[in-house]
């Protein structure tokens, strides 16, 4: 089958995750969900059986009154309809568990309740087709899914088996697939969906095929229990899955303890433990849809290294967010990857290039699917096809010099070559232990709500300059100090909205309370740079005047005194570094090293910092000072910004000032690009400044 026919059911996907989901949410009663599920499932089964021309005996989910709804007519014509129903009926329980976890720090009660997400059909199709291509033989494969859910992966496997090997009978096709799940209802859904799909394919029901499905789709823990024997080896040719996602912090204690004892170094997330298990169960290929973090974050470094030793990474489709329509925000930031497991196969042990497909900048499942299809005929010589979807063929060895060896496929070669040279940790301290009050509701306030006589007015009095060495290490005897807590996109200057209580009573609490952390004395009230930890794609650093403090959401960077003293002027290197940090090469490097929502202190420490001469340093520093002053002036027109007297700036003057600042930023960015020997291609510009 041509890849261009993949995901031809996108309209069905949109229906299943949008219109059908809305109908379930509206029609399902608050009480009696299980009984309602049985009625709806039975109606889907009846309609699918009628369309295939077969009887329903043995397929119904139980007794119940008949149900009639327009939504069921269309859903009944889709092989994945029962899976959609299963997911959407479970949504309220998932929300309840998530709410308890996030608002009350309660552990999730069970992995089955909180982690079920039905894989989009087009993604399952991609994984199935690419895993077939990855095999070294044309012989029919066996497939196993250790977290089968509603059966979406195995439905795709059955389809591809039928297309690739048209002479096989229903029993042969059914005998090639197996799976397990800890949720009995999910197992029933998967079995029934597969039986109905085979009946549709062959125009009849087959008792041998259905018996094989019942014996090979089991209610069991795919992480620990023995799988059904699809092959004499006890393993399967291809193991394919969308595993459950649950970080160690969220797990029930018994699960957390079990993974810590038995699954290292894959114990930090449930999905990672499943990836390890997939490799153990596969004779040839694994094909997995999972969170991207295992390929990027430092806490998965050992697991990542182990994975790259276990087989060749052939396909890496970076889907990003928005793949699951029923999830809001960026809770699932995912990659679909295919990897060999037979490392003894000499023909594939020579580290072939990986096909990296990047769909992160496309919004929504339909756009991602179309972007994927448009790339299939594009060039693969390592250059970028048209934005925003890209395709590159790279050997994973090119990431070896990047600390932690993340799959930084979006990092251009000139920037990759900067690793191994000077890094930010060589010239600056980036504290990994910031202040944490443990009770922000009590100890953090908007600055406008505190008594001015008890407020240290650092940002109001601050004036950026290269030739003044002003370091307030012995602050005034007041209670409240301005607090860097991240905030909106505001490079150069801004986000001084909050103050923190620094009275003796408060600091004693930070020191002694179990969930607090008192900032180390050497980092208090010290001039430096700070940044927004939560960034997405637009890293933004700003000047932190002396007399301020910072927490985990607004970490700080302090150039070392000996490095500053070697600069052209007392503070020229401080502001030159600020210029560097707000540049497009730095954003590209940080996002390539770690494309998650949070900029990790460890990644900042490893950021490559080019050398520069004295003239360049002064040019960068002067431009940065001008930008700090300019955005500070714009902030002065915002009444809630702590910059002293609020000034009146009419719209034409504001626009003219902003245009001038943007010209300086563009010229400065070009100068920094020259330092990195990299010319950025056109792409998405950073967000507009908070005070623009």
C-alpha cells in the first residue's frame, strides 16, 4: 500500500474524537455509565454485523434496552467505533483522577483509569506500515500489543496483513495478532472489534479466527505477565503499542515501588517501562507511540543510551501536541518511532540513518496527517523541505557531542558543532535550587497589594548601565522583595509583578518546612539575569536588578565575578550574555536539546557559548542595555508595572518606539548568528513582547 493512502479515514477520526465524543458526553447519564455503555456498544455491534451480513450471536456486551441515536448510525460503520466509545465513556473517571492528583496531590488510583487514550487511526497506520518496511524479510509477521486498549493498533495490523497477503484465510490473519490489557472492558472491546473487522473483510464469521482472538487477546498486565505464544520463541516479530503515560510522581505507591525495583533505568514513567518491555517481547521490530521525553530529558539519559544500544532507530515521527483531540493543552507531546530489536542482524547493525519527520508546528490532527503525506515525496538529503513540516535523514551519531545525546534533529549542523566548546556553565552559575515558599498563598503577593514602606523597590530604582558596579548584597530592612516568577514572554525587561515575604518568620518557614526551600545566601539580592522557566518554544531572559529574589518558575543566571572582571567594562559581559540568550540561535539550541514545555537548568548549563572580541562585546552589551531601557519605558505606560512613575505614551509614539526596538533586536540577532556561524531560515517569529 502506498503511504499516500495512509489515514484515509481522517474524516472518521475527526468524527470519533469530536462529534461522537460530544454525543457520548451529552447522552451518557451521570449514574449508570456501565449500563449505558452496554446499550450503546450493543447498538454499534448490531449495525456493524448487519453491514457485514453476519449474525450477532456471541458478540453483544450484555442485555439492555435498545438505543437509537443518529450518532450511532455513522459510528457503527467504523471499525474503531467501539474503541472510541470505550475511551469516551471512561473520560469522567479520568478527569476525576486528574483533578484529585493536580489539586490535592493525590496519587492516581489505577493506571487503567487515568491513562487510556485511543490512538488516531492514521498514526496507527503509519506505525504499522513503517514497521513492515523495517523487517528484513517479506514473510508474514506476528504482532503483539502489551497495552491493547480498544485494539486500534491490532486493527491496523489486521488490515495490513490482509492487504499484503491476500491469500490468507481469517484464521491465519487472526492468528498473527495478540495483545493484553489490565482493563477487562478494553479487552472485550478489542476482541469484538477484531472479530467484526474480520467478518467485514471476509464476508463471514470464522469460528477458528474468533477462538484465536479470544485466546490471544488476554486480560493481563502486559508489563509483567507472560504474553500469548504467537511464536515458539514466546516473542512476536513486531511489538506495537501506545503505552499508558504516568510519571513516577503520579503513580500509586505499589506501582512506583515495583518499577523502581524492577525496571531501572526505565522506571521514571510507566510508558518508559513499557518501551523496555516491548524490546524484551520483540524478535524483530518495535513500533511505539509515546511521550517525547524519553528521547530528550536528562532523567531518561540512561534509558535513552540503553535504547540506542538495543537496535537501530529507523523512523522518528515527531508529532508534538494536538494529536489527541480530547486532550487540552500539551499533556501529550508525542513521538511515533520504529526501532529494530534484532541487533545480531549484520545487515542492520551498521547504524543506518534515521528518517526524522517533524510535524510539531502543524496544529491539529488533520494538518499533521496532511503534512506527513506531503513529505513522503520530498527530498531526504538532510536539507529542509518547505516549512512547517520537515523531513531529515540523519545518523544518531551526529547527536553524540550533545550532552545526554537527545534526538536533536531540529538542530542545524553549525549549531551542533558548537557543542564540545565553551558552555554557559563555564562562565556563569545557574542555581538548581531556587527559593520555594511552600505556601505561595501566604508568602507571595502582587506588589501593588503590600505597604510601600515595607517594600524593597529594586526594579523601580534600577537603571541598566555598563559602567556602574551596583550589587546590593545587604538589603534594606523591609519585609517584601520583588520576586522573579517567570511570567509572560518578556525578553530584556519585565514580569516584576510579585513580591515575596522575607521576614524572619517567613525565612524560618522556608528553611524548616518540608515542602519549602530557602534560597542559598550567595544568590540572594544579587544582580544577574533571570528567565521564564515555562516557555514552549520562545526562551526569554531579562535583566534582574540587584535587590531581587527568584523561584523555580523564574530561575536566575549569575555570570562569575572573574569572568565579568575580564570584560571591557564592569558589566559589559553581563549585558552581552543577555543579548546572546535572547537570540534565535540560543532558542534553536535549547529547543533542540529539550523540546518540552520547561527549560531545564541542566540544559542551560550545557548551552554552547561562542567566544567574542572586545568590540563585539561592547556592541552587544550596548544594544542589550538600550533594549532593557526601551522595554522598561514601554512598561512605564502600564500602571501595574513597577517602574516608578507611570508615564503617558500615546499610540503613535508607542508604535514608533516599538519599531525602533524591533530593529535593534533584528540587528543584534544577526550579530549573534554570526558568532554561531549560522544563518536562520525563515520561520515562526517569537511571540510579541508583553509590553509591546
